[in-house]
C-alpha cells in the first residue's frame, strides 16, 4: 500500500511539473510573439488607417537570401516619415563572411522595433498620425548596395534594390504629402545621409523636408572603395564619399544641392558604446569598448560637429549622455527607436527637437558635453 501511495504521489508531482513546463513554454512563446517574433499582417488591398502592415516586395532579399519585407503604417495627416533601421555593417569581404558577428542578416525582430520610439502611437508623440514607411535592415550595406558578394558563401548586399523597389511599390498609398521627414538610427542613420537626396526626389510634392541622422559616426579611409567594390552602390551615392567621414560627406553634398530647402539634423550620444566598438574594429581589428575608446570617440564627435557646423551653417545638433556608465562614462547607442521622448537634461527631448525643426525651429543642444 505504501509503495502504491508513493507512486501516486510521484505521478502527481510529474503531472504538476509537466503543467508548469507547459505554462512556462507557452509564456515564453507568447512573450516572443509579442517581441522579437512579432509579425504584422501582410498588406493586401487598401490599408486600414493606423494599422501596421508587412509589405511583400518581389525580388527583395536579406543578406542571407531569406525574405525581406517593408513595414508600413498609413496616417491621417498628409505627412510621411521614411524611416531607415540600423543593425551593423559590412566593410570588407571578411566582415561579409562574418555575417551576424557584424550586421543583421535577416528580418528577425524588426516588426517589433517599428512600433517603438518615434513610431509609437501614444498621445505625446507628435508624429503619431503621420504615415510611416519603414525600411528594415538586413543587408549590411547601409541600405545602399546593389551587389552580391560571392566568397565561401553568397551574401546579398542589395539594400538599395530592396529600398527602391519598396518605396516605388508603397508610395501610391501616400498620395502627395506636403511634409517629409527622412530619418534612421545607427546604420539607418548612415543610410539617411546617403539616401535622403534619393528619397526627396521620390516625393516631389513635399516642400517641407527635414533630414535627421541618429547616432552615425565611423571614420574609415576606405568608404568609397567599400561602396564601389563591395556594396556596388549607385555612383551618385559612392561619388560623394571623398573622406573618411561618410555622413559628413553625404550631408554636406545634400546641403550643397538642396540649400535651405532641406533642414538637416544630427544627434548622437557623446560616448556611444556601440559605435566605438565598430571604430575599434576599423582601427585595431577588434571590437572593444573602454574608457580610452570613449575618449577617442568623444574627440571624433567634437570634430564631426565642427565639420557639420562649418559646412552646413543652419544644421541642428543634439548631443546627449543617456545611459552613461559610471566607470567609463560611455553612453547608450541610438535613441529614435526607443526613448526618443525622454528629456535627457534639456527642456526638449530628441523627438520634440525633431518636431520643432519640422516646424521651422532648428536648434542645437548639448555641445557642452564635447568640451
């Protein structure tokens, strides 16, 4: 009898453990579906106002050959945000082969990112009723490539092809907007500088145009060679790259062409702990983040800001120090996809600063952090 009771109790324990495992598994699955595995419905027919959609694009690919799609939300205002996502970069055949070690190679988690930061629909977001054309990033080429790298594996650096086909496919849902904001974070910020002129050409009705680059500074002597030989970018993009500062080259060229017709903004944390890792790789062949690398990044950023202010007299700058490590003083990377409406010690958040510029009030904050 005791043996039977023991077996019965043991069976109940196993049943309880099994139920717990099922509950935990379901909870994890639900959490994943709400975050990194989140997916929007595929757009078919006319979009519902305020609803996010995935947009299938024929011939589009991620770098690993898997599917690539655009992300879209139609707003109620006659205004549009063209929003480039980030996620690392490939600058050499070695980094192309390295794949996920250096850049996002597929679409994982990108739908989830779209509805945060500047894309959120809370009442305090002045962009909540704008249309959003989101260009996810999975090609390692700052959205600017038209080439395929073929080494030990095939890598599709076709970000420009993906972007271009998607924009042409989706823009008829926008109509003729009167206001355009081109922006992006990290690799998407680099893309913003490279592609803003191209985007502006695609929306000629927009007379109020603002371009905002978020957290994009890497110094590399071979940008032009990478754009030409690895990414195979269009010549109108690669021809602008004449120094080691891709963003400064591109925004300067944009200002020289468009003049006061385009408001140009640049923001960055003053000791960006992700950008310094990539800069360390460029300089020393190793990803790292130390106080010394933070010091170097801060000096480079100061020179970058001087260059922007010299070349683009009415440029707006916002330097910030959120998430500062108490030992190294290194800071958070990117802001517009996350806490873009935090005040950051100023009387205006980065999101409000962008909206002010859209409405003609271009200002600069945070330069004291560079001293």
